[in-house]
């Protein structure tokens, strides 16, 4: 039975948090195991990668090779359909067009006696992680790689776990090839993150790691942060749907199930203010569950983490959304654009009955690597800026610094930093 919660007018944030599934990365046992893997890779390099890939994936990389060969990529093209290639091309072009609007430029400002500016430059080398296992995500290859390519990154290394025979899914290889990635490694999990972060004899270290993964991958990214940059700490998938009488119950049910089938930890939330909608959606879910292949995972996920929140108005629904800060938000309401400005916290917003979350997963254009676990309060979707760094430029002539020395001296004295004040003063008090 899905959990249904009636929130009274003026509900508090603490009331909402109490009703939500417990989220977060707080598993001490897994954290300890991940740290052990990272330290092993730092110390033993490739040997540790061989060891853990054999232990965890059942693959001997000494026999299959750590790096994907060109011949494997060529063979992959023979194993995918023309329909897949066409769909991939549509997705690539739309994702590229959207992210091209995010390009940032260096800027410079010339004033009397000084020159200031900012140089915007791409990262030199990045690593992208693409999950494997039960399902494969060629869409994640595009979402990771295309913003980096647009930013101007010179080197992109991709890591993804192999199957039991030491092969990478051909759809992943073709997706990588279609965006120009030829440096692909057959490793997954925490060991892949460690290899990218610290480097081994076979894998040069990177400047930043992007891409979602399971809890081992996410905790590994958390532990290597500081030695290397990361995009975010992504948790299980989330969706929140705000619905009124104009919403289609079948659409709502289908969209909730599309998230629930990802993982038993996925969170699916419905927010409504007319009780009949909730009942109709429940009936639609029961009907549709029987028709999907992933019904066992979806059903367990819904029982564990789904929440149906009944509120008193759409205004209260928007307030609830901002407390939850969901990864995906659907507005299936009358006149949704009137309420768009009220949404302050969400990873991506899908508007209207004919904009399902899944269109964003694949080829709408915006990135599907989004902040989860309430981090949409402060974080953004993966974008071109994630692959850029900025360097400040400062130049002052003597007359320029003279005007500012008195202010520098005051601020330095307040902070108790006498040498700071002297560093500025010495330039205008020097002997002629």
C-alpha cells in the first residue's frame, strides 16, 4: 500500500521531512570498503584494478585488456540497429543544440590606470563514468560527453563496467564513438573512480569526474573530492508530480512507474489537492504494473518510497515542492506557466500533460544528470560550465594603486594583517 499523507494548511518543513523516505550517503560499512578500494588503487595501480574487477565483476582484465580496442568499437557498430543509430543522432543533435547556448566567454575591462578581466578556459582532461550492470545507459554517454566537448575539453576518458565476458555493451561503445570518445576503460565501481582520480600506469589521472553510479561510485566520488573535481553526489532517481483535475491519471501513473523501475530506492511523489485524483492514480498504477517487465522493482520501490501528498491548494503544492527540492518535477496542472515562477528548487521542470520526464532522459536537449536528495536547493544540472575553469586577471599602474592604498590599509588593519598593508604602501612610499 502506498503511503498517503494529508498535510494541513500551513504545514512546516519539519513535518514534510518526517514523512519523506530517509535519504543520504551514510552507510559506514560501504564507506569503509570504498576507502579500502581507493587506497589499494592509489598504492598498487593497475594490479588493484585487475584484482577488484576479477573479484567484483568476474572478469580477468589481464586476458581481455583494460582498454577497449578500436576493433571492439568497429564490431559494436555491427551489433546495433539502424533505428538505434537514428535515435542516437536525434538525441545527440538536440543535446548539442541546447548545451551550445551555455558557452561562456572570457571578458576584459579597461579602466583608468587598471585592467581587470577573467579568462574562461576548458579543463584539460576529464573522466566520465557510465553505469553498467542490469541496464545500460547510452544516453548518459551523450549527457556527460557533449557538454565537455562544447566546453573544449581535449581529453575525455570513459569508464564503464564490463559484462561477465569482459565486453562493453555495444550501444555504449557506439554512443561514445559517435561523440568522438575513443579512450574507454573496462572498469566500474569505486576502483574506476580511484583510477581516474589518482591515475595508474594505464590510465592517466583526470581533472574532474562526472556521471552517476551506485552507492559505491557515489561514495568514491565523495572521498576523492579535493584531489579531483566532481560534478555532484547523485543518489537514486526522484520525481515529484503536481496534479490537478486537468491531469490524466494514466499519464501520472506511467510517469511515477518510469522512475520507480530504476531502483528500489527511487522516490516517486504525487502532490494533489483533490482526493479523487489520488484514487484514480492508484488504480492506474495497479493496472499498469502488470504490464511492465520491471514490475517487481517498481512495486517494491513504490511500497518503500512513494508518497502521495494531499494539500489544500496549488499554492501549498508549490511550497511543498520547494521543501522537497526534487530532481524531476512535473507540473500537470491548468495554466502551469502561471506557477512556474513559484518553483525555486527543482533539478528540471516538465510542463504539461505531454512533457513526460522520460523525454528529458533521452533527447529533449537539457541534461539528465541532475541534483538529487534535495540538493536542487543549491546545485544545478550538469552543464558546459562544469567543464570550464576561470582565471582572474589584474593589472594596476602606479597611479591606479595610489588611489586604493588608503582603503587597503584600513581593511588590512581591521584584519590584523600588517604585512598586507605594508605590501601596498611600499609601492607608493618608495624613494625616488
